[in-house]
């Protein structure tokens, strides 16, 4: 009797071992599948852009060369501030006008403006367009707030930063320029800071420049979550060194047709300051010019998109 029991026990043990091995493989497969799904979800979130404005949104057919109007007399918008309205902007009759406005970088991980690239108009667009527009527009009513703080908040938006983890000073600034609903709406795209190992795993198969932009946005989030991080540290990440290749079809100073019927060219002094030159043809009649919500978009996709504000620079 004992002789028959022992082989049976061996058979049961072998069957149990095989079942465990099969279950272990199934468990590993399920874990790997869950991990893959989680990685895909994270990567999709990282790739989603809160501000999507790009060169595809520009009118690239109705252009005039940079030298158009070179000899014309241009009225300075700084001399026309008495006729400016915060809701409607400047009323401009046919003719040429010029002015320099404070502006903002709307794409981290790209090159700063240079004299070789042409810029065309495009409207502010994307899932967080309304919030970014509100932030810039409301800044006009709060001259006590430094431009750098507004820029930091815009970089926080494009980098998908958790606003509740920002420094107390930046949270206070956001509370002045945005309402609670705006700040709450930012929560739909927030991402935590990811380790270098996790970023490498997630972005290993991405092409450039998407890979670089995602990695830089992650580093910006990491700095934003540090109370002692400086503006210069974050700026050095947001702005790549060197110069992006220029597109010869869209040289610096090229004129583009605005949907409201006037021509405009952008001559950035830096990402924080953009000179505009406007030509209102007789056929357009009197137009309203209110820059907020406009974006100066470079022909080179490696350069920064510049969100325009209503704040003129009239003395330095």
C-alpha cells in the first residue's frame, strides 16, 4: 500500500509545480501588459500639448516681402495710447504703424528668437488656450506683477505642472490672474516629475525634437517643485543654445496677412519683447488691433512661439 501512495504523491507534486509555473508565467504576462498600458497612458499624457499653436496654423500664401514699406512713415503706437481700449485695442486707419510689445515663450525646449527666422501670425490654440489667454490678458491690469512670474506660470502650463506644488509666491500670483475654475481646469493635464530612468524608458522610441521637449518639460517640472529654484535655472532649460536653421521661404521680416484684413510682421528682440509693424490697406478701412491671443510663430519649428500681450514698451 505504501508503494502505491509514494508515486501518487510525486505525480501530484509534479502537477502542482507545473501549474505554479504556468500561473507564474501568466502573472508575469499580466503584469507586463498592465505595465505597458500604464506606460502608454503616461506617454500619451506627456505628448499632449496644452498649447498647440504651430506653423501649420499660419497663412503662408498671402505674404509680402520684408522690404515692403521700408521707406514709409510709420506712426508709433506709443503715441496713440490715448485712443487705446483694453477691450478693443487700438483703432488704426489705413497706413503704417509700429510698436514693441511684451511677449512670452509658449514652447519650452526650443531655440530663442534670432534674426534669420521669419514669424507669421497664428491664433492661440490648444486645450489650455483660454487659461493662457486669460493669464496674459489679466496681467495688463496688474503692473505690479513682474513679467518673469507670468512667464513662469506659462512654462508651468506648457510643462503640465501641478499648480498645487508650486512655490507659495507663484500660487499667489496665479490666484491674482486666474480664477479658481481656471486653476482647477489645469488639473486635467498635470504630470508628476519622473526619474531619468522612467523618462528613458518612456521616450526611447520617440523621434526628435519631441523626445527633447518632453525631457525638458519634465526637468522644468522638477525645478518648479523646488522652492529654491531660480528663474535663470528654469529659463536655461526652456531655451536651447545655438540657432535653429532658418527657412529661406520665410525670411526675417516677412509680412503676413492677418484675418482682420491688415498685414503684420514680427521682429522679436527676445522672447520677452516683440516689435510689430502693421500695414492697414485702404481696402480694410479702420481696424482694431488688440495683440493678446495672437502668437508670432516661427517658420523654423525649432524656435519658440511667442505669445503676445497688450503691454507696450514705450520707454527703457
